[in-house]
C-alpha cells in the first residue's frame, strides 16, 4: 500500500507531536509493487490538485527517495530510522555486541522454563533490531544495578555474572541510548531549526566521551547538516519525524489482524477515517453522501486483488467442469 499524508506548513504545531487529525490523506492505493516512477506519478497528481510540495519526510526507502528526486522535492530523513542506521554502523560488526546478543539468546533458551526464568533477558525483535537497541541496554543496566546493590541468591549471581564483566560496554551503550532519547524527543516535538540544531549539539557535547560515542556524534551531526540543507527559508522548522504514518499503519494492521487472509481491501478506507473528526454529524454526512457503488468504484480504481480474492478466483476456476459421485 502507498500512503501519502500531508499537512499545511502553516498548520504544524511544533510544541507537540502530530496527531492523526492533523493530517490529510492524499493517496491510499495498493499494487503488487511500487516503483519510483509509479510513486512519482502519484506525487505529480497530488501537485496538480494542491500546488507545490515543500518537502517530504520518509523512512529513507530507496524507492521513495527516487520518486522524490524525480519530482524535485527535498527529502527529509525520519530521525528514528536515521538513528537506527547509525546504531547499525556502531554495533552490527562489533564482536562484543554479537557475543552479548548471542549469549542473551542462549540464556533465554536455557532458563525460560526453569526456576530462574524471572532473570532471563528480554526477547529482542529480529526485525528492525537496531530500532529497539534500548531493550538490551536497559536490561543490562538493571542487571548491573542488581549485582552491585542487591542481595541475591548465589545461583542467580552466578548466572548473571557474565553481564557484570561487560559493564563498561553496557554503560557506554546506555550513555548513547540516553543521548538518543533526548535528541529524539527534542526533534519529534519541536522539529529541526537553528535553535534545536544548537540544542542537539549541546546534548552531544555533554555525553561521556568514548570511541563509539564520538562516532555516533559525527554521524548525528552529519544527519542534522544534511537535513538543514533542505530548508527553503532561513527560519524554517522542518518536520523530521514520520511517527504519525507509522502510527496510522499500526492501527490499520491491528484491524486487519482480525482477518489476515483478506489482505488489502476496501477496509483501507479506515485510514482516511482515522484522520477525520468522526462526530455524529460528520458520520451522518458521510453515510448520506456516499453509496456502495462509489465505494466499489474506488476499490476498482485504487486497489489490487487481495489474497482472499485471488484464492477464490483460483479455486473457483479449478472447480469448473468437476462433478462428484458418492
């Protein structure tokens, strides 16, 4: 599914994160796949209807970046996904990190059904694992705190002792995660401008010095500089967070989980509904002003066949000409 949400520059409130009601859906369409050229065509149609698009914030997908490049629209990289890429550069090939995550997995398998299951590490998601690295650092810090300050059974201490040996590594990771939390809150709530840029630099400067912290600082400043170049006005404040589109997709997927075989159907229309103020008057207006015929036409124009439709077509065709006898 391709989803494009928009908001007028003058309507952005940079004292808080965006809400679903702030956004206007421009495109909700599904295809078997999307190319940069396909998305470019949709963007051009939006421009014809609305006028110029100042910039677009995305997760950095190469397909989306190509479409924006073809449309000559500045691209702002979502801060959350950008940070995940930075953390991947820091830790993906780090031998200590690989051993840490491997031993955490072994510990979960070994203890999950025994009397010490209460001390096992959390299960880190395999997908987007560097978006959720704080799960490891927080658990590691809790273990270190227990080992340093709490009376526990000898067996529990022995099982967790290996984490204590990695204390410097975990402390460094936690310092980086702490800086990331401050930077993320600042940019997600207040956007990127001259003032927040300077505040980010102060946050990075105040972090304890280490090799990985220095590399992270360099990568993050590069991210800030690249996005600052996308401003069309000197005092422009940029939206550099796409959490709102992730939120809408998350709510949409929760609804789909009730019937996963259906895939993308006209249920996709709940996405624009999420951005509306659905009071009684609005709901009655929509019901009275739209027909089933119009919805079916929208489905024909904007959606490809769902998995359920494909399944029905396949098996119905297979049954033609068959007969059964007892």
